[in-house]
C-alpha cells in the first residue's frame, strides 16, 4: 500500500495539482488518485479494496487480547476499507493523518470539539457554511465556548480580534454561497504567532486544488459528500491533520465514536479514482458558464474566484491550482414570480441542496438576518449554481429557456 507516512514530499511548482514533486517513489497527483490506498496483493489480486463490514475482530490468544497488540481490534477503530480511504486522503491533502466522519458536518463538529473547552473563544468566518454557524451558536455556546465571526476579507487584520482565551480560527475559503477568498497564509501567520489552531473547511477546492497545509493550516476538512464521493449517493466527512494536530484529532474523533459506514467509504474510494478528470471538467464547464452568465443582461454579478473580474481572483491564483464547479449569480432585481418561472422552467438544472455530483444544480439563497460581521446587500435575487458534467451547450440552452420564461412572467 502507498503509505503516506513513508513518502517524502517537497514543495514544487512543477505539479499543478498539489504542489508536490514526483521523485523517488512519490507520484504526481493523477497517478496518486489511481494508486493511493490500494493494495491488490492483500486482497487476492482484486483491484479494489473490498468492503469490510465488521464490529467484532477475533483474537487468537489471551496475550493478544490483553495487549491489544494487533492491527485491527474493533470495527469502530478501523477496518482495511476505512484505512484505505484515510491513507489516500491524507496523501492527497498533504497531511499526516486523516480520520473519517459520517458527514461533512460531523467532521466539522469533531474537529472543533477536539480543540475547545469551556471558557474558550473562537474566531469563525462570517461567510462560513450555515450549519457550522448553527453549531457554534448552539452546542458550542452551551458548552461555554464563545464565537466571534470575522469579515472573511480581514486577512492579517484578524489579529485585532484575538483575545487571551482565543483557541482557534476556522476558515472556509471561498465562502459558502458568496465565494469571498480569504488570505489564509496571512491568517496562518497570526495563528502561529499567537499559538492558535487553524482549521480550514477545504470542501470547495477538494483535496486536489488547494493544499491547505502549504498555506499554514493545521486541520483540513472535506465534506466528502461533495466531490470525493462525486455521485450524490453517499454522505461522508474527512478530517486531515498535520503532525501537531494529529493526536488531538484522533482522540477527539474516537471520543465521539464517529464511524463512517463501510458502503459510504467504498463509494468515496471509488469516487476518488475519477476525481481528477471530473474536477477538470467541472472547472472548465463552470468557467464557461460563469462567463456566459456574466454577459447576460439579466445578471448583475457572478461570484466565482476563477473569473478574472472576481475580487478574490488574485488570491485564488496565488493559493489554488484549480476551481470547482460551484459559483453564485446575483440577478438584477426581478419580481418573485419571474424568479419562480425561471427556476421551474429549467429541465437540466435540478433544484436541491448539496453539490459535487455529476449533475447540474441551482438553488436560490437569501442571507438576510444571519451575517453579523459583514453586510450582504445583493442587487437582486441570489442563485447558487453547480455545473455538472453535461454538455455546456445544452446547459446554456436550458438557462436561456429559463430567462425567456422569466421575461414572459415579467411582461
Ligand atoms: C456540504 C458542506 C458541508 C457539510 O457536508 P455534509 O456531508 O452535508 O454534512 C460542510 N462544508 C461545506 C463547505 C459544504 O459545502
């Protein structure tokens, strides 16, 4: 098995997907996607690591039972299937250890609970995924942890918000729904100087298009539900740590008893094998659709860091090696029935939550009433698009039909 512990990695510009150079046994990302976490010899030659379903593991001797000194001891503590995915994700994200959770949100709560205690203060981006916010304002608050939300554009200015009892910073870049890019290296510098942990929700970039550890992050989270699984058919979360955060993350996840289902883990391993080619296509198609939408008379703005006109474009170019298929569009003001006509006339874009599957999606969103550090004043209705793997010519035609229905409902 390609073990993440035994591989040497260095920073390099010659690999566009992860900044790792291929030398002496280490491979480029496309190759790693195919080979990471696989060991056919250990499974009678079968290409894929099988689904181990298991709780009980039998011990041969009393001595073995008493010392617990063997590779597998109990289903919750790991199976070959779970280890295969953990090692592959750790390798791809450039961390030293990954643990799994049954959903992206479970990975976020596990990572936060691993570090905080009563009396602590944490700094969380104002543009964070909404359920992360609900966790901070609900459970964490009840446990005596206070959250301050910060302007995602603050960068090094975050230092002014650090208190004596601040424990960690939680970044999500680009921001959920609004896609503000954060200056993670500047925030990381403050974290190092002030002894804070830095946790990043890296779901948008996937393990391929941002290596958060190179930017100074201690813990990187993926909602594996999105691009890793990639087919809208399973829920999964991953938590990847650097050396410094490794033990805290392991202990935290074990204390909570979080286990990802074996079938879900298998689906994630399967999704991983095609992640590279899928993402390239999502990126290319999303860029084309974002440019096309920018030129439409009904559109006020498109929020997508891969667009040259985007305010976060320079940071994206500096820190990321690619873009995924998710962006938002602010329409010019229209009446609600016109918006409804647009959305309900689409046949290829489904309306629904989540993203990262092979299919195109759209959801309207409204942030009024919950941002606290920043103001969100869109010119008109806001829509979040996920561009799937369909032919972009058909996607454009579908949206053009929607805009025609919008116009008909307006006149
Ligand atoms: C979807 C999502 C999550 C949560 O993942 P689930 O698997 O749905 O719990 C967390 N962070 C981001 C950025 C997401 O988009």
